[in-house]
């Protein structure tokens, strides 16, 4: 795991086309802004895992 420190207003870039910007820090929460192409899905981890579980539980049709 890569661990980076960023201050409010600072960003990091992933694969030239995804930018994460720290919008705010308050108590134990960090607000992130994410800029990514529309064809890239961005989800909170718990939502991603739920979607993945639902996809895996649907029988394959063929």
C-alpha cells in the first residue's frame, strides 16, 4: 500500500486521468473530490463489494 500525505486543496493523480483532491478535513473525516472519465466507476468500498456480491450471485446465462 502506498501511503501519501496531502493537505487541503492538494491532489494526487492516478494513471494520468484520475485526480483525487482533498477538499476538507474535519475530525475523523476526510472529504475527497474525484475526477475520472465517465466510463470509470467510482464507489465507496462497501457499495463496490455489494455490487460485486450481487453480480456473483446472478447465475450466468449462455
